């Protein structure tokens, strides 16, 4: 029971309407027990919520540049072959 419900994927928090925003309450809904539980409660059915890491923009741009260079090399090879076939015919 060391894991808290607020970090569980089965937990959905309850919110209250404030003047200009929504505020998170200290309780929520547990889909395993189908009941309202406190966010600091824990149980044996804990399943960590998975947060997908954000894509790193620089790494994506670098990989796209490498892919573009490789495609350009293939295009040049195919163009040379077409020119050689046209010359020999």
C-alpha cells in the first residue's frame, strides 16, 4: 500500500468549479472498486499511469535531415542509371 491513488491509472480525480478555473479535490473515482476514494489512499490493484515522453524536436529534425540525405542519394543513383540507359540506346 505504498503507492498512492493519485498516481494510478484506475483513478479519476474529481474537480470543483471555482471562479475562473477548476480545482482538483482530495478524492476521486476508482474504476477497480467502483467507489469514491481519497487520493492518498492505496490498494493492491495499483497500476501506474503511463505518461508518454515528449518528442525531442531537435532529434526529430536531425533524423529527418538524415533521411532526406539518403533519399537524395538514391535519387541521384537512379538518375545516373536512367542517363546511362538513354545514352546506350
